[in-house]
């Protein structure tokens, strides 16, 4: 259904790709299966934006992998900075099938079933040093069970964190991640 909708909305998706890999479970090896639908190359200037459907979530969401010392319970948002909001926002609306909600700071939020995609323009205020070229992923939102416990763990491990914005802790992701991690309750 997603592939058909994306085709109708001009994204020219290639056929869905069925993927699998063996994964260890407490009961032994199991086959993790998932399908991916992507927009045609170049249709999403921001990167490889795709849909992923997990057919065997019980193999992926094992307790041993979802209990994190930092208290993370969900990767729940991504903030993408685009060069032209007037072009990108309707495109993301078509891609997600969701209506964006404008925010007073000029950004927009597209609420998803699990989390959200946030778009901002070149003038969106950011922490850290943004890349010199647009577009880029500026931040990842990580929901945590206890923000104070997350702050304590970061401090204990010598991770430099910015707690100047009430209700969030920001950590620069460095070159490997390319964006800021924003922990929130």
C-alpha cells in the first residue's frame, strides 16, 4: 500500500525489497525479516528516506537490546534542515501522508505513528556547528525514562552535554552521527 501511494504521489519507488538476516535470540538463531520501500534515487534530496516494515519484530526488539544504560526508550524524532521549506514541506507531506503542523519558530512537524519528522529552514536556530551545505540531519530526538538519570550517566562517562534548554539534554553526535542527540523525557 505504501509503495502504491508513493508511486501515485510521484516518488517512483523501485519495487519493495524483502530483506532478512539471521539474528541471535535467547532461544537460538532466528530469521529476522523486513521489507523496505524507498523513493527513487534523487527524489528525496535529504538522503535515503524510506519505509521499513518489520515482519518479525519479536526477533529485533529483544529485552537485552532495548534496556539501555542511558534510559532511552525510543528514537522518536529527527530534525532535518532543508534549503527550501516551501518545496520540502509539501514533498514530505506527500511522502508521509501526514499533514504538517507549523510551529512558531518556523519549523514544521509531521507526526507519525511512532515519532515525528521535523523540518526547518536555513534560518532555524541550532546548537553546535552545522554543516556548510544543505540539506542535513540536524538532530535526533531520544525519549528517555528519567532525564536526570541520563544526565548523571553522561556526566559519569565524561560526555559533554548541554542542559541550557529546559527539559532536554543535547549532545553533539560528532562526525560519525552528523547531528545532535537531544534527550528528553
